[in-house]
C-alpha cells in the first residue's frame, strides 16, 4: 500500500510539473517575457549603448554567474555576424543569461546554426529570434566581389549569401559598389529570416503556433544604432 501511495504521489507531482511547463512555454517559454517585450528590451538596451549609458552588460560579475549556474532563461535569440565589432551583448547592453547568441560570418544558417536556434526556441522557450546583419559586412562584400564558383569553406559562406547579392543587383542597378553591398546586406538578413521557417520544421511549428516571433535588423558601425528592417520587407 505504501509503495502504491508513493507511486501515486510521484505521478501527481510529475503531471503537475509537466502541465506547469506547458503553460509556461505557451506564455513565453517560462522566461516571463513576450516576443514584443523581448524586442523592446533589446531596442531599449541599444539606446543605452548608443548614448554611452551601459548598465546591464557591466553586471556580469561573480554573483550573476552563480545565479545562472543551474539554468538559463534567455528571452531573445540573436543570429548575428561573427564580426568583432558587433558583439550583441554589448550592442544591446545585456548581461549574462539574457540573450542566446549564435554568431557566424554573414549571419547565415547551416544545420548546426539551425539546431542551436531550435534548442533555444523549443527547449528554453525564448519567444523572439532576431537576425542581425550589419553595415559593410565583410562576408557580404566577399560575395559581391566573387567571380566564378566559390570554393572551400569560405566559399560555402559566399555561396549561401549569393542569392541576396543577385537580388540586390537586380534591384540596385546604377548604384555604387558601396550601395550594392548595403542592399545585399539587408537582402541577406531578410532572406535568412525567411529561410528559418522553411528549413526548420521546429521553428515553423513554433511560429505557426505564435510561440516564436522572427524579426530582422541591421547594425550601423558608425553610430552603433540597430534599426529594424521588418517594415521594409
């Protein structure tokens, strides 16, 4: 009887935990923040950065590290370029545990990058994905300058960005190379964002259910400002 009672108790507790987790995920993955609220936090943080009023990113001390040792609840996923001048934690004035960052040259996704985003979206419950490009991107410039079939590992990056270059060239006839690069940078960010749901059934399902929001943005190397590109789609 005692054994049976213990089994029932374990079942009830387990069921309660499962239901609680499901409710938490539906309301923002347990992070306690909606996609719109997450986006606002990012943009507010960027404003602090532009104005030279950094606060949160200075709080990554021992106490903060210890508080995160047993778990994380980042409210935003950022797919950004590896460029050393665009560190999302600083650009958005965020401390440890706030944003889940995936960085790769040209902010282009491969299966490993997609898997990383899926992990944060599905298992952690982060409600927002931002694809962040930047001004004068070296990877995009290389794709603009490429001639013939790209080879090697860097060639794989150039090949992935090529559709954005073709789109920019078709829409930017008569413009300078610098203008073409910027047009390709924005086109690449938008194409990458659209590809996430096409290439990932997990992300597509979460987006359809309203559990994840995908936005696009571009960082200005000169003034440090992040501008949303979604309204320009």
